[in-house]
C-alpha cells in the first residue's frame, strides 16, 4: 500500500519529478527521505500507466545516469554515499 504523501513543510520530505516514457509527461510526488526505492515504484504503479513495450519499468536518474533497481534500498537522496553507489 502506498504511504500517504508527506506535507511540503516536512523537513524529512523530498520532492521528485518523473518523466514518463512515450508522452514525456512529468508527474511529481513527495516522499520521505528514509523510504525505500520500492515506494517510488509503488507510486508509479499507482498511476496505472500502460507502457508501450512491457509492463516492467526501471526508475532512472538522468544526471549522473543511475538505475534504481534495489527496491529494498532507502531513498536517502541527499547523502553523499547515495551518489556513489
């Protein structure tokens, strides 16, 4: 079950924008920094998007390019070691 979106004033929240394949549409959502990558996937799944090639997708960071496949890993987007993994 997708956790409730944290308030914009929550200091432990981060705002992410996803660019969807095909249409290029951008969707955004706030997550807690200590939530797992699985929560990001749960959010995208909750949009009920029909993907052209497959029902499977991978969340990518554009700069520097990085794939987020380890669903058990926490987001921790603002730590220096997150960029090095």
